[in-house]
């Protein structure tokens, strides 16, 4: 599902489709953009603009985004997700 397909959804509809709020999504996009800029300055990470990528590439990109979001210092008190991710590794 592409963002263009759901960007006009209501807050409730967006959350139902994605599992997160608009505000959380905006924060995630900002963090990802900052991390991607750092990677690009270091030589880049190939990210396909279309969905014509392999499953392993998709998995690696998802893991990179998740790890980037987890490593980012959180402002809230809930760190259980971070603890769970470390247990998985």
C-alpha cells in the first residue's frame, strides 16, 4: 500500500489501516529522512522507488528502518519495544 492511496483517510481510518497515528507516522518519516541523509552522505544505501525489489532487499530495508527507529532516543517512558528487539538479536 502506498501512502498516496491512504493520505486522505481520516485519523481513525489511517490508524485502522496502518496501526499507527498520523503523528507517529510523521515522526517516523522525519527520523527515517534524517538517517537516510546520513547514509547518503556516507555513500548511500540503495532504496528502490518501486516495489520491483526482492524479498530479501525488502526485509533488509525494513530491518534498517526498525533499527533506526529503535536506536533513536525515545521521549516517552515506554522502552519495552527496544528491550524486545535486543532479545530477538
